[in-house]
C-alpha cells in the first residue's frame, strides 16, 4: 500500500516515538510538564507476542486508508414506505437502505469494523493472508477492503451461494473456496488460515466485539439521527434479522446506552436455531440443514447473537419472506434481497399489533441488500418452482394486510 498520508501521520507518530523512550517529558492537558517513566525491558520474555518491525507504519497507513474511505461515504437513505392504511392509524414504516453501501449490503459496515479490529489488534500486517466464512455478503465487503490494502483474501462459502456474490468477490480480487454446506465454512476458513499463518476474521464470533455500539455513526445512531424530524421520531420498534447477530447486538446495546424506549425485534427464517435459542435460553441447539434465506438464520447459536438484548422474535416462513420481497418491490420500486423480506414480514405483524392496540408510532427496518444479487434464485420463477413454492396465496394475503392494516392468518 502506498504511504500517501504522511501529513496525517506526523501528529500521532510523535506520541508513539515518545512512549518508546525509557523516560520522557510529557506535557499534560493543564500545561504541567512531568516525567514519565516507562520500564525498560531489555530482553522480552519468549512467550510475548511483539509487534513486528516496520509494521506500525503500515498499520497506521491502513487504518487511515479505511477511515478516509469511510469519510468519503454518504449515509444510506431512510425511506418512509407508502402504506396509507397504517399511516391513517398513526403507524409509519421506514426502511434504511443498506444496499446502497459501495459493496451493496449492510455488511459493508461490519467488514470495515472487522478490518479495523484486526488492524488495531495488531493481527493484520502487510503480508497477512485473510480468510472469512461467509454466506457471501460479508465476503464481498471484505474483498473490497482487502483490495484497498493490497492484501490477499479468500472467502469460504457454501456451494449454494449465489453466482452474483461470487462474481462480486472475484471483481475485488478475492478468491472463493466453496464447501459442501454453510455449517462447514467456519472450520474450513480457520484451517486454511492456520495452514498459512493467515488471519481468520471469524465474523460469527467477532461481529459483536468489533462493532462500536456506543455510536461512531453505527447503524443504530444513524437511524436515530435520520428519524429526528419524523412525527414519531423515537422508533417504537426496530426490526432486523440475524446472521452473525452483530447488527441486533449493536442496536440492542445502543438502545440501552441511550436509554431509548425503542424495542428490538429479530426476525428468524426457517431452518435456523436463533428463535428457539431465544425462547429456551439454550445456546447448544443445532440443526443439520441451513437457511434458504442467504445471510440470515444459522444452524448453531453464533457467539455474536445476544438473545438477552432482543425484546421479541418472530419466526418467518420462507414462503412469506419471498412473497414479502415482491410486495416491497411494488411499494418501493426496487428489488430487495431475501433477508429484507424476512424483516418486513415481521415488521408488518408488529405494525398490525400496534394498530389493533391503538398504538401510534414508527417501525424501522433494513434493506439489507439488493435483489439484483438474487436474479438466479429468489427472482427466478424456475428456482421458486423447483423449490416447491407457490407465492400467489401469500402475496394475496400480504396485499390484504397492507391494504387493511389488519393481520390475517
Ligand atoms: C443479506 C444479509 N442480511 C442480513 C444479515 C444479518 O446481519 P448480522 O450478521 O449482523 O446478523 C446478513 C448477514 O450476513 C446478510 O448477509
């Protein structure tokens, strides 16, 4: 990576050099100069993992490079969805369009956080090979940042991942290593990384750690800022789904940190253990089969999923997810991905409950990624038929619910 950020580095690097001296004069914030004694260690204990020489400059440049890219980004748009039947009852529905990130999904935020976490933890270096287990979206975003830093990146994914995601990863110079099923991806990525001394991002473990839940323009903070001028500015509900569980953990923590009265709902697809784990408190649950909704629903309770932060969960049948995607397409004039359908179906249920109880307020959810990534699956009639789905009755039911603001089972 080219060091073109010299001017930014002058400030921080003085501090760094000073702290390396055994003893140095430091000026405190009130202007007093005092002696700072740093213990001198002549030979480090053998087990200590030390920074490698020359790395600090590269890491500093890499951190600046990613921060500069983030600075160039605009916020993602928050749409108010046109649903007159609900609006008449004082219930407004919003969708934050996370598909408009440079790499097309909400995973752009996570990938940036995972890179930052690896860099500032001194785990990613100039020559580190990078690996991730992914259903595709995170890997596309990680490939983007890897190319930015000139690092090699390999995505380990189930062979069922969409062709569009594979092409996007390859576009950014990433490699794709396909395994039989999603449940094998993490162990395989870990194995590949340890074989070559590389770094395994491990989004399913690290998502909740790497993301800044206090603010720093995280997804929760930007929702609250963008809602400021709405008639119900503090959302009654935020509805998301869970892959790593990182998004729900960040929002759940932020709500408590801000003392907001907003409730958090997580929508779970079929073939996922999150809902059952939330109901029973059992984190050991596993499943053999994987979720059909790419990016969400897992066969085991991932470490980043924190059920104690979730106020409500809904299990959404896949057929309702797919019918809801089409409804959102007709309401917004844009194609959305599968997990957005899952989110919106759960949000619809919440909005109907609010109307039934006479509650007014706003409900916010996410467009996680765009439908363009699923042209060969969810938006392909042959694929739907091959999987045995008939969406028509479900689309009719959703129309009826949206037009009446009443829930029909
Ligand atoms: C398309 C899509 N939507 C939603 C999610 C869920 O986000 P999180 O991993 O933060 O739980 C993912 C996760 O991979 C995803 O790929």
